[in-house]
C-alpha cells in the first residue's frame, strides 16, 4: 500500500510517498480504507523530532486521525461490519491507504 513516510526529521519537504506493508488485523481491530486523515499538532511535532524518535506509537507511520470504510474486522469485533463508515484515533498510521483501528 502507499503511505507517507520520512527518513529524517524536518519541515514538510522530508515527507515522501512510499510503498509499505499492509497493517495486520488483530482480533480487536478494524482495517479501514482511509478516505481522510487529520493533520494535527502532534503529527507536526513528531515530524519535527519533538518526540525524540520517528516511530512513536503502534505504527512507524505518521497520522493519528483517520476516517474511512471498514474493509476487514478482527475475530473479536462484533458490533461493526465491513462496509461501515468509521472514524478513529489511531496509534500512528493514518497517513496511508489503509489503517488499523483498535
């Protein structure tokens, strides 16, 4: 899948589009086809290096807010089905075609 990545801290021009592995769906997760991602202050600070490392949270990818369509559900998920529209706060990974939502 395609995602926004960065190799070094810095301004917005450090960001690049790259191929990365799809997130794996755990028993309590949703896999969401991202239609929109938020850009918030925490994302900007992470990109600039204020959290001390590039990987911070559950994913090496930036992005804490995602909205889109559920394409897969974990084995323990009983109240959300494929095809539903959702939004979520994630532990990184929203700047991608697909995001894992707990």
